[in-house]
């Protein structure tokens, strides 16, 4: 990955290694049942474990966006998210917290409560006020592609997603938004074949010159292909995360922080050896 930095409320945070974003779902219906959190004590306990395991960012979501889910009302989402962020900020004042929401009001109030980043899986498509909120709040924004690609040929998947992201990216940059992370949107509006075509061509996203977030943890692109349950999908998630890292991913959004940190460490070791090997080859050829 290319090192990057983000402005966290006036503090420039630099990352020279891939980042792990731990998923905290304060919802009763998240697609991965084991990630659902019922109360504040459990929230604090799981967040502490994630931070101890090396999570760089904690991503708080209060409205499930799994396929077929009924969206929580805005008031329900607000209540879940604000209570969670308030508790996390109290217990872990130095933690970097993102809010997983497609609603502008939730984003505004979450940032006021202590969130540092907006993670919008809708790419500003589900709430017309989100664009204004992002511009005014001046916090890092994760721009996700969620466009339906049913009529797109598998071979054209990556190019189509890059084009979709470029359009919104340009709009944000012209409005003065600086800290933008891009997410290809695995699982959103894409078939299994399109998801894998996207992953196979992930290196093409370097053309956007932005950190790339990959969120494939225990998703249906894994479970449907392998015909397994989410509880059995950690190994396959790790395999895909290794490929994502080798293709330039900057952020892994995961349920299993410890496994992701180990994956990053192993990949970094391999990359350092590869660089050394290439250097030695060049020196040998020169002589």
C-alpha cells in the first residue's frame, strides 16, 4: 500500500502500514449474528478487545444494510449510534471512531458526539443531504460504490465501479473535501461473479490516488461460493484479505481484528523480502 494520512479533528494521523477497521454493530439484525451487540457493557468489552488486538479504527453501525433487511428508523439508528459513540469516547478517548451510516442527520449528530469519520455505504445516494453534511463537517469520508451493476458485463465490473466513484470523487474534491477514502462496495449491487472480478482487478483502483478500503469480512460472496455459514468464513475472509493487501488495499474492514492484524504482518514481511530480493537482483545485474 501507499502510505497515507487523514485529518482527525485537527490531528494529522499518518499510516505507513495497512489499517484495520473493527466492526461494531449495535443492531439486532446484522448479517453476522456473532457481531451483534446487545448492551453497553458488551460494547465496551468488545471494543476493548478490538483495540487490544490492534484495531486502528472502530466502525459503529446502528442500521443493518444487509440484503433484504428493513432499515431501522432514523430515530432508532440515532439512539443506537449516539449512545454507543458516547460510551466509546468516554472509555477510549484516543480511539479513532467511524460512524457507518447513510443518513446525513445521523452523520452530523455522530460527529458531534465524538465520531471522527463518516462511512457511507450509499455513496451519498440514499440521502440527498449527505453531500452537504460531508462538506460542512470537514471529517474524513469513506465513499462507497453501491450502484446496481446487473446489466454490466463481468469483465467491465472494475472499470464501471471506478467510473462511478470518480464522478462522486470529483464532486467532493471540487467542493473542498480533502480526506476521502474509496470503497469498491463489495456485496452492494453486485453479483458474486462481479464481486470476484472486482477483487481480481483491485489494483486498478490505484488510479484514483486515494486509500482503498476493502470490506469483505464473512460476506455472501464467500459463503455462497463455498456453501458455508458466516461462522465458518474466517479462513476464506483471510485469503481474500491477503489478495486485497497484495493489490494495494489500505484498510481492511473486518469482524476479526486479530486475524486481520496477523494477515497484515505476514504480508508486510513478504513484501519486505520481495523488495530486498529485487534490490539484490538489480545489484547483481549491474555487476
